[in-house]
């Protein structure tokens, strides 16, 4: 429950700052992934950008 509330909080903070919805969703997902998984942040970022480059 704590991670879900952090996800929603970070999403709404990103929106309040003025970040577009798609980037706010991505940023909130990265915050959630950093805190919930045991995977290193470097691997998460590399995987995210590799997925974006193949789109």
C-alpha cells in the first residue's frame, strides 16, 4: 500500500509541476520501479531507453 501511495503521489506532483501526462506516468513508473525492485537503477534506465529506441 505504501508503494502505491508513493506512485500516485509522485504522479500528481509531476502533474502539478507542469510535466505532460505521458512523462508524468513514465516518471512515476520509474520512481515505483526504483523503490520496489531489487534491480539496479542503471539497468532500469538502460532497459527503458532501449525500449524507447526500438519504438
